[in-house]
C-alpha cells in the first residue's frame, strides 16, 4: 500500500511538472535559488561572515590550560660528587589568559576592513543574480519570438494549403496549367519546411532556457505565453537622466567601492606595525613531584630527610598565581613594515582604478542600452510600416489572382513578402522589448513582462 502511494506521488509530481507553464518571474526565482554559481558565491559570502565574526572575537582574551607530565631515570651526581639514582616524576598544571591592551587600534581597523570585504562579496552575489536574471529574460523573450514566428509560419501554411487545394481543382478540370499546380505544391512544401524549422527553433530556445535554469528534466519544460502588444512606445529614459541612478544601484560599482574602503582599511592595519604592542597576562598553576627511588623529597638544613607529601597536598601547597604586563616595541625590522605599507597603498590605487573602470563600464552599458533601445525602436517602426505595405500588396495580389490577371507565382511572391515582413516585425519587436527592459533595468525598474 505504501509502495503504491509512493509511486502515485511520483507520477503526480512528474505530471504536475509537465503541465506547469513557467512565468518569467518563476524562472528568475528558481534560477536565483538553484543556480550553482549563485550558490557558490553565497557560500563565499558565508565564509566572509565567519571571518568577520573571528575579527570581532579578537577583542576577547585568549585562555588556555596546560598539563604536563615528565619522568626521568638514571644516575645523577650531586654537588658533593656523590653518585646516586635520580629517578623521579613531575606533574605541572596551569591556566593562563592573555589580552591585547594596545596596538594603535589594530583590532578595530581589522574589523572595519573585514566588514568592507563582506559587503563587497554580497554585492558580487547581487551582480551575478542580475546577470542571470538578464540572461533568463533574454532567453524567455527568444522563446516567445520563436513561438510567434511559428504562428506566422502556421498561418502561411494554411494559405499555401488553400491555394494548393484550389490549384488542384482548377488543374483537374483543365482551367489552369499543370505548372500552376506544381508551383502551388512547391509553395506548400516550402511552408511545411518553415513550420518545422519554427518548431525546432522554439524547442531549441526552450532547451536553452531550461539549461540556464539548470533543470535536470527539460523535455516537459514549458513557459507561459505572454501577449506582447505591437504598439510599443518609444523609450522613456535616456542615458543622461538615468546614469546617476545606475551608479547608485548597480552592485558591481558598490562592490568596487567597498573594496576601495577595504584597501584603505588594510593600509591602516599595516601601519599599526610601527606601534608597540602592549598586552597583559594572568595565570595560576601548581605542581607535583615524586621521587621514584625513595619517598623522601630531599633534606632540610640540618640534613634531616623531608618526607614527600601526597598529590593533593602538593597541589595545594604549590598553588601560585602570576600577573604580567608586556610591551613589544618595534625598533628595526629591515624596513619590511615600511615596504608593506607601500604595498598596501599600491593596492589602494589598484582598487580605486578598478572602481573607476566599473563606473566607466556601467556608463558604457547604459549608453549601449540607450543606443540599442532607440535603434531597435526605429527598426521596429520601420518593420511595421513594411508589414503594412506588404499586407496591402498581398491584398492586391489576391484580388488580381482571383480575377485571373496575375499568376500563382505573383501571389506566392506577395505572400512570401508578407510572411517575411511579419517575421521581421516579430524579430524587431522582441529585440526592442529586451533593449527597453534593459534600459529600464538600469533606471531601477525590475524586470517584468
């Protein structure tokens, strides 16, 4: 019974997956949760978080305990030249604590540096998520484009089939030459090929989207059809009025800025090596001694033997405490600290250069997005105008063919021109839609359809 229920549950899950049609937001959310690159960078962020915790705990004292045992065996000679056995056992136990009192704020500066590094790693993750989201949006639109082209091809196939059926009838009754039927049959074959090509391209784009999502089961993957209006307006933004917004919200710039701050903090950390390190220590300890040859622990000033005490009594009698204050003052280390500070300042310059590069890259990306949006809008407008002209020419060709004033070749040419014009409109529309969404993305508007 349980086995049957498990099988039914698996079959239900597979069926549900195969029936599910993914929205763009579902695709994006799934990728951001399951993409291995995102997961890898998230783990790197967690490592940086742990580094920050470690840096903060450096303020706490370090406490350690020590227990040592030693035994020695063999002959020994005392100060009087007498040789005797010197077998004994020693036990020592201690607990000590150390704490840093002064190092020119090294701990605080190290914490600040680590905080900037953590922030940079988190911004890196955001950048990766943005890149993946844009890739998925572009591929999602590619699927919609291929589906629209498939619909155009299917419509052209219906027209070609109607023309073929008509030509077959008229040829059979002898009112048209067999060349008309041959041309209609050739046109029908071409449209069938176009339909199959469109179907393959649609499946190929679906497969590419499934690979972006890193789905193991891709054969039943499908997305929702989203109607895209043919009356898309001109871009609302230009590079000039959104660049400052892009500088503020693009994570690659924030990551580079955080790394500049981390490099500056690292220079400050390195400079603390010029200053003394003052630390304090405290500890307690005790010991136990046992002669393995005799139960005497030596002699007093009168030469009388001293009997060894037991373990716990020695631990009590030998218990002691110690306090310490130490200062490590740098005097000369071959100029290494000075060179390390110079290295740190060079790393500052590198980080600042990277920051400027990221700003320049974002500026170019925004300008490219604006150029693409304006160019694609112009191409879309021109394609729509060409489509209207091709549709009008097709209407005239159909009427002329019906009146017997034009050939089937003329009609097929007009239909091919119209189908090509429709395909060009679809291509230009989705190219413009993506460039428009990209421009809006830089303006801070989330991706959506």
